[in-house]
């Protein structure tokens, strides 16, 4: 068996690294099943380490390309499975999001060990951990409480979870010999070890010592460990200095020793064998796993601890003693009781030592080896693919909750802070036009009463923003002051699109007449357009109008002229390697082929059809990667003959891709476009380069995209409307595909289907 390990690794000073090394070596020594290990070590902040030979590749924590290179390396290495050691702080991006694209690209089973599981995670932390668990074949945790957390908080199936406790080295020393070596023969040694930081609560022990040394003046408290690298990076030795001042203030210089060292495991276990009581005085309960606690138990120490999750579970059954958080007086009472009663101390020590024998690495390694062997031996059932490319069960329930939250009696608020409207940014024409389009679609397809109620708000905003010459302003402050004289051509085109759709699908005559008035007042401006995206949006609006007004020859001529403008841009910029309208792929790219796909339905122009499908194919080749949609990033775009940008990817582009493939399907009936449509839609739900869902299942909004650090959690109107328009398009496409399948069925099948009633 050949295994790949991802995590930190010695000589980097990190508890996860020590765990990774011990686990890998324990599994390597277990029987004949393991014959090779490969380690992919995480580097922090451009630090360089001299790694042992088993480290095949290093991954810079904030170097995104390193993660993808590691995935390719692992896939080509012949590894049978990958073991991931997960801790939020060791991976790059927001809350360690960079690990997700790596895991997604792996073609072998994944077993993930979770070292931290939060009971109140942030939105991003929860989303990342859920995605890791989804991609993992098995998830290993080290306590029963961790199992409960995964099931209750992260919705992980119990069958996927394995409980294997934290391993400890099988190292033992003679207690008296160790005490003699450290010159502790006359001392009662209290010990705490591990990386030092504010959350460790060491001051609680120091404050307990005055009451303890009154009864036991021979007590010495050793704190063995360096300041945590992250603490040192941000706060320096502030905490250690605070402890030293406290020691001096309480006159405990002869009773406390702070050893600023990161020692090897052999030396550590010699200290553990010499100590009388081991203390973990952590300040709060939110610690699901403690390697230092496991080490103390494994060496047979008497442990006194605050009741954080792992300690409360591990010390149950009188295998140790607990005291309350920050309770120095309570700790002093416990320590005095134990030191006053050697028989009680010895009894606890025996129970701890007996339990600790279950934690030694040979046994833990055997458990991991068995787990992975079972994963590899499990014959997964053959998945029969559904004939329909769209699975509506994967769609979240359609909801206008967030849109209603963003909407007041003026219009839809442009931006949001997370899921809350940002009133400071006011309103814009773009978003109110999108909102009008979305509620018109929603009412047409679902007869949604909420959509009907919102419709006049957005239509009224559009009417209010129209200038006397038919053009539009764009921005309006929250107190209803105009912020510009003339909006962009993009906002003009999106408004014509929404109005054109309304004219073809108005729910009543009043809305139709208002929409018609605004539409035709704006029409003289069609010929003034020069922006190709403004032109494309306008083309779509004209096409929707002409579908219900096919005899309007003047509007047809406008459509032809605008379509020819796009064709001219294509002719001027295309080449054998670059079949596009510009010398770059920028934003909202799919809107350009989409406009021509609409125009070809009205004009039946072969040149328009050819350019539409050619440019759609070109865009597909540059955005459909590894089975998911990879949008051109808006950060630097993709200039011809240069490197494409990955960030910032935005929902508007995904919406345009969904609409483009839908229109292509309507024209051709080719089901491959439905598959591409649904692939584009699942970009919103996590099938993307970042492997993160942009749809927020709590607020029912959509995040504004993702940057190089992770998801932009703000949920403004543009992104949320892009999601909802895409959602409605998927439902419409599914219905169209179903009808297409029915039309191809035999008469008997059609007859049977016709008798079905909707649920």
C-alpha cells in the first residue's frame, strides 16, 4: 500500500507535523500492507526546512498553484489513498479554503483527520469543513463529542465517521532515574508542555501556587514549550513577559520555571515520567482534541485539567481530576488533596497508565491501516447516470427572502454587508432592471405572489430614472438624490432587456402599458450605443419584444443593425486561435454569444448563427475546466496571448453562461447544452475553482463572488439576482427537456404521462 500524507511535518515545529510523522511511521511499520509513504508538507510564510526523504513536495501556505501541483503529483504517483491532516490554521486562504481545490482534483480515496471541530463555526469555516467531509471517504475524529458535532452541526453521515484516538509514542522511562537526572529528587514536579499562548491559561496555575506551597513548599512548576509561532508573529513574547512579571509579583521565582524550548519526544517523555502531576489549565471548553493531554495519559501521568471537551471525556471514570476554568483557588484545593494523599495519586496514576496503553502509536497506526484497507476494499456500487442532464433535487428551494430584505418602497438596495442591506450605497438601475426581469420570470413560471408584489417597485424605479431624452440615470442615493446624469450603456441595455421581457410576459395591462411607454421612449437611443455589452443586452430585450410583436419592422431593422455591429467586432478581432469579439475575455462574456443566439431566432441570419455558435464554443473551451465552470476572473481578465485571471470570479458571469446554454438548447434541442447549463449553475453551489458554495442557505442570498482569499461574503443585489435568474432558468430548462423527452416517446408513453398530475 502506498499512501500520500498532507499536513505539516518536522522539522517544522508544529503539533500537527509531529502527529503526521508519527502516524505515517506507525502505519509503515504495521505488517506488510504498507510499503511506501509520501509526504506533502505545508510550509508557513516562505520558511524553508530541511525535510527528510519521505517529503516529496512542499506546499507554500499562501501559494495557490502549489496546491494544484501537489494534486497532480499525487494523482500520478501511484498512491492508493491520501490522508489529510486538517487544522484551519495550516492551509492558505480565508479559513484554509485553498485545500478544497486540491482535494477536489484527487482521483484516489481521501481519509481526513480533523484536529479541530468548532461548535460555533463562522459561515466560511462551516462551509469548508462540510465540503472537506463531503469529499472524504472517511473522516477520523479523536473523541465522541467530535462525532456528535459532525453529525449535529456539519450534517456528516455517521457511517462516514471513524473514532480513533490521538496516538502517543511508546516511550517509557524509570521515574526515579529521570527525577535524579533532572535533580528533582526532593521536588514535587508539576508540568505543562506545548506551545504557549494566552488560551493556555498558565497564569491560573501560577496564581494557585501561593496556597499550594504553604502546604507543599517542595513544589516546582515547569512550563515546557516555546511561544506559538502565530502568537510570536503577531504579539511577540507579550504573554511570556506577562507570566514572568506575575511570577516575580507573587515571589514564585524558586517555584516556577519557564523553559522556552521545543524538545524532541524522547526528552519530553523523560520529563513526563519525572512529573508528579500534569496540568492543562486551558481557558475555555472549545478544544475537541489535545495532543498534550493524550501524551500525558499515554505516559501514565496523573492529569489535572479544566473541563474542556477532550479532557472531560478522557479523564472520566476517575482517570484524572477536573477544576473550573480560571479557578486558581479550586486548582489549589485539588492539588493539595492529591499531594496530601499519595494513595489517591497512585490509584489515578494506575488508571491513567492502563488507559494510556491503548493510545500508543503501534495500536493507533494499526487502526488507521485497517480503516484504509476497508476503504480500498469497499466496492462502490455502479452509479447509473440519469438520462436527464439536470437533477432538480440538487437545487435549493427557490426563495425571495433575501430579495425582499434588500427591497424597500424605492427599489432594491445595490449592496449588502454580508446578508444585511448596505443603505449607504443606495440604489442602481442595473440591479432594479435585473430585479424586474427576475420577478417577471418568477411570476411567469411559478405564479409567485411575492414576485407580483415586488414587480411595480422595480418598474417604478426604472421609470423614475428615465431622462427626458429616453436615456437613464443609474445611481440614486438612499435619500433619493440622483448621483449621475447619465448611466452606463450596460445599465441601459439591461433595462431594455427587462422591459422587453416584461412586454412579452406582463401579468396585467397596467404593467404592460407602463413598460411599453418606457421602452419606446428609450428606443431612439438604440442607434447611439457603442459598448458591445450594452448592445448585447439591448438585442436580447428587442428579441423578447419581437417574439410577441413580430410585425414591428422598424424594431427588426434596429435588431439587424445592432447584431451587425457585434458581427463587425468579431470580424475585426477574430483569428484562428482567438475566435472572439475583442482581444480579451473580460466580464459578462457569455452575454455576447447569448445576444446573437436570441437574434438568430428572429432574423434567421446564417452569419449570425455561425458567429454565435463559434464564439460560444471558444468561450466554453476557456471556461469549462475539469468538469466545472472556471470563470474568467475580473481581477485582470484574460488578454489574448497572456495568462488568464482566476480571481475575482463573479455570479454575473455564471448567470450569462446558464442563459447562453439554455438558449442554445432551445435552438438546437441538443441535450449536451443542458449538461453545460447545469454545470454552469452548480458553480453557485460549490462546483467551482474554490470548491465553495456561493449560495447562502441561511440568508437565501448569494455571495458576491470569490477572491484569492476565499469567498466574498457580501450578498448584494447583483449576485443574488444572478443566482435566482439562473435558478429559474434551470427549472425552465428542466421542464423543456422533459417535454422534449416526452415528444420523443412512443404514443403509449405519452398517453401514460398525460394522466399524471403535479404533486
